[in-house]
């Protein structure tokens, strides 16, 4: 799998903590990762016990965050860290969770910055209190200005452009880019990137990602209204699977493509229901966010040299799905 990178990026640092991928096969878990363990045990560090809060904008039911959390938990177990995970998709509530972590005097904070304007005060309060903060998944354009030490994720604009270019090679003419959380800068950047590089027509459809039946009916109605749409681009695996249902209900000939994966999406790519996915490796984002704080707390290391550490994008399709499938069933891809 080749990775697509931008000019202002650094490669993923695999050497921060080497883990052995001894992954055992297990039964399918649908969209949610298997909770029985990934076989990634690497012993436990003898460094002082530390407490780190990870605070995300997870929407309940979005299995993407199960992968992020599993990566964080794997690193925490190795690094002798007490991990306190919390999430709220509403930015003011997420900011309050950051403040609660500050008040409880955690040793470090890992946070997503999907709506950075609402998060800046809380993040700056953490840094003012001497608590190191790293960002993951979202906030590429704002993390440095907010005083965050490191960033782990993908450049969503570059990822969107790559998706648009792939759609060009496939001969697509009209793409429906489905945003499940209006105001989320990362999701909006994906669609903007597609629109920039795609030579056909890009139409954006906002849906309520908290209400999957509404997502299904909204996409179905749009496809019925506009038979010219030949691609539905979802921005998350659960929404891609729902889009497949919508395509069938609408009697549309549109093909479904997506950002992000889970175990159920792997099966959908194998079956041809979903053509491909742009992968940003959420497990790795969670893992590196926690591991980087451990490195900083115990050795003063800062990863990236002031640049973001990119975990994607890469394409997963029927040519390489078998190499990812086993990891996906174990909940690490």
C-alpha cells in the first residue's frame, strides 16, 4: 500500500516503540473491533505511573473511534499509563471534558480538534497549567498555533484530492460527498479536496450522523432525485455501509466509495459493495498520541520536528484487501 503525502509532512515514526504484530485470526465482529485482544503485548515499561486523558469528538456508534481507542489502550498498557478516555461530539462539551482533565491534574492530554475555535481556550488552559497536549485525527491547520506539541493524523485536503484524482481515473462524472457532522473541519476539508481535483461535479450532502435511519433516507431521496450521481463518497465506514443500502433502495447505479474502514467494511470491499476506502490508520493515531506523551514525559522527546506526523492517506481496495483483513478482524485496522 503506497502512502500519499504532502509537502508539509513527515513520515510516520514507527520506531518510537516497536510492537510485534503477532495477530491471531478470530471471528468476524461486524463493524466493531474484537475486544479479546490484538496479540500486541510488548511488556510494560518500568517508568513512573502516569495518567493521560484522551478526549475526542466521537459520535456514539461510529466504530472508527473504537480503533482509535484500542490503539491508545495498547500503548497505555505498554507504557504503564492510566488512560482516561472520554468523548463528546458537541465541541463545548468536549472543551468541558478537557477542563475536567486539567482540574484532575492529569499528566498529559491527547485531544481531537474537529472544531478548533471552540477548543482553543481549553487547550491553552492545559498548556498554561504545564500539561503537555498532543492532537490527533483533526486540527491539522490549527494545532501549532494552539500550543499543541505534536499532531498525528492525515492531511484531509491531500486525502480528498487523492480521492478526487482516483475518481477521475475511474471515469466518474458526478460525486455526492456525504458529510455526517456539519462544521467538522476535517470532514469539510475532505470534500473540499475532492472538489479541487475532481474534474466532474461534486455535490455536498449534509446528514445527521447521530441518526442513521435519517442518513439512509436522506441519501436515498437524493439519489432518487438525481440519477446522474454515479458515486457516493462517504466519510466514514458506517456511513458507507448505509450508503450501500440507500443505493439499493433508490434503484441507483451509483457506486459507493469511502474514507476510513472497519471490519464490516473489509467484507463490503471484498464483496464489491464498496469499491475502495481511503485509510488513515486510526489505531496508529491513538497509539502514537499516547506513546508520544509517554516519550515526552520520560525523555523529553517531541516527534515530528514541528511538523505533523501523517498516518495516511492510503487506498484499500480489492487488490490489497486481503493484507488488511486479518488486522481488521483483530480490531487494529
